[in-house]
C-alpha cells in the first residue's frame, strides 16, 4: 500500500479556520495506489468543505474515484513512490499557511509515515524533491489539476 495525503494541517485546525474566516475550501486529496491480481488502480478521495453564511455551518462532501491504471502507469507510479520514500526525515521547516503532505507506506508488517509542510517550498534544498515530484505526478494522473477550485502547493 502506498498513500500520499495532501492535507491542510489538521481537520480541527481547518474547521477552526473555516469558522473564523467563513471560507469554502478543498481540504484533502488522497491518492492511494492499489494493486490486485485483476487490476491496478489509483484511488482518489477529495474532501470539500463549504461554509453556509445563513446557517453558519460547514458542510463536508467526500468524492471518491478509482482510476484504472495500465501496468506501465502502475510501475511508473510505484517507482516514484519508491523514490519519494528517500525523503529527508530531519526536515523541520514549517509555516503558518500552506499544506501538509504525508507519505505512508506499508511492506508486510512494516509501516512508515512521513509528514512535511508544503514540499513545494524549496523541495531540492530540503531533500523533498522526489516527494514533491510524486505529488505533482499523482495530481496530474488523478485529473485533479483539471479542477480549478483545487490547488496543489
């Protein structure tokens, strides 16, 4: 299993931010690479949170899509995940605004997870270039770049 979560800090922080600023925002895009004997897919889940001014409440919508992958496309994505796992675990850069990307991997009983603030900010200098390239590639393969309300950063 390989998962890259592109998230805005934490759900709690986002809800507090939305309540304070009354914004609509796309919260979470999760591409997950899946393979079985029959097929290979990229599962994509997007959370959308919209604030209703009248009721002063937020509504969350979750959209899930499974994109069938050719063996060649699967191998390309898998290779990019492997490269991204060579991230700099000592990266300490953070900011007040931006995104938080988490890369999860499971091999047998071994599970790893690394989370980083806005890898698009100086990715080469921070040792996150492969993670950033993976995110950009998955964004493209999943078709999320076509949705102009979403932004990868």
